[in-house]
C-alpha cells in the first residue's frame, strides 16, 4: 500500500492512462515456456524479435528473463537481429510465461504527487487456475522494487488484458471474464466495480458480454473492443452468420451502441473485420485484429496471412493518424493463444 493510511490510488489522485499516451517503456517477458507453444516455440522468435525491433524505435524495451543463461542468449539473439540495444534492458525477473499484459505491472500516474508514478499489483492466477502462475504474480511488486515506485495491493485477481481505458475516466471490460467464478467467486459485479474504480482511478465501468472462440482467458476485452481515442472504439465483427463468433460479437455491438460516456456522449464505433478462422490440432485459436499494441513508434497489429489483413490495417490507419500502423505476422505467435497486446505492458512517461 502507499502510506500507513492505506488510501486507494483513486483517493490519492492516481489513474491508469490511455495506451496512446506517451510511453517511457514497454515491458515484456521473454518467451521460454515450451508448453505454451508445444513443439513450435522455436518458430515464434523471428516475429517476436520483429515486434521488439519496432518497439525499440520509439521507447525503451524492458525484458524479463529467467536466469543468466537466458540473459546471455537473449542479448546475443537481439544483437544478431540488428535491434538497437541502446533501447533494450534485460532484467533477471523469472516468470512462468510470456503474457506480460496480464502479469506485468499496471502503471498508474498522478503528475501532482510526490511519486508521479505507481504500480498496482493485482493477483494473477493463470486465467482462473488454468496454468502455473506462482512466479508471474510477483512480477509487479518486483518491478516496483526495481524502479523504487509505490506499489498497491488490491488482493483480488485481475488481468491487464481484461480491461481497456480511454484515459478520461472510462474502463471497458467483459462480464464473461471478470464475473467468472474462477477469478473472484466471493465478489459480485458491484464489488468488482468498486475495485476497478478505486485502483485504476476510473469513474465509469462499461460491461460487454462474451469473448471470442478459442480465448482461454474467458473473454478478454483486448480481443474484442478497444479504445482508439477518448470517445471512439474499434470492435471486431464476424460477417459469416454460421460462425460461432457471429452472435456474441453482434450482441457486443448492440451493447456498445447503447452505452454512454461520462459526458453523456454516445460512443463512436468503428467495425474491425475478423480474420479467417484458424485451428491447431482441432482447437480454435483466438485470432483477432483487436489485439494490437499502441506504442510510441507505431500501432503493432497482428496479421494472419489472409485477405482480411489489409482491410484491418486500413481501418486502423484511419483511427491512428499520428503514428504508423505496422502489421506483424502473428500466425506462429497465436499458437500460444495470444498476440502482441497480450505480450506487452506499457510504462507511461511522467517526465512532462
């Protein structure tokens, strides 16, 4: 907690900024868990290194590694790839897996505070106990210690991929994830909203319904609907009526149309296509263009070697006029059931 009075971040004036606001750094946890890409982990690194190279053009990239051997291997691999190593920092912070959006630090800011930046260390339980998470759940506090930042401990389960922000008091999430009994069975929707308001420093929580097929996180928002500015969202739409995603995505679109922001304005809604369905050993994979990451140097969009790639990039180029939109092949990465947004966590720049 911050201080002996145990005030919440909201009471102290902190809030979680929008992703498009200037970053000091992006945090990653280098992939090493072969169980996440069974028999295929070696195939992901050219694309993962492409992602790092694009990030490093505009900000520091902090990468968690498990031990000295991995530190040396990663340092060598990135150097050989031609990445600007002046913008890379490797930290010996062991993790269970690579999904830093969910186990990484949630950075909150308050420019008027003695400590203008702090971290929220939510509990992380491997998406409802599906996977080991004993190391991952300690990462935010360890980074707080490394950076000498205050750390808040809400003591409930929460994941970064389950929430999205407009930076002006509104948080978007899903009932299928946050109300799932495998997260916080003792808490109802009202109580969870209280935690979101108190620890993310928001004033309004907007709820969507179900996630997409193949998403083992129980419906993270970062595969569905994302803010691209303070009053505009992009949301994925399936046009094939026989696809199992068709109905839940239409229901989410209808819900978005009924929502109002704090200023009573209706959301501007931009539709993103869904990629072609992809499968691994009969399992549907959670392919989605909504899993983009907004970095200083550009918007990194997963692509899937299908005709919808070009359309999705064009839609996002119209949403982001201040930075390039960069498609990065995600066909190998998505075998792990996530993509660029799932793998990254932004650290805001409080220097201005």
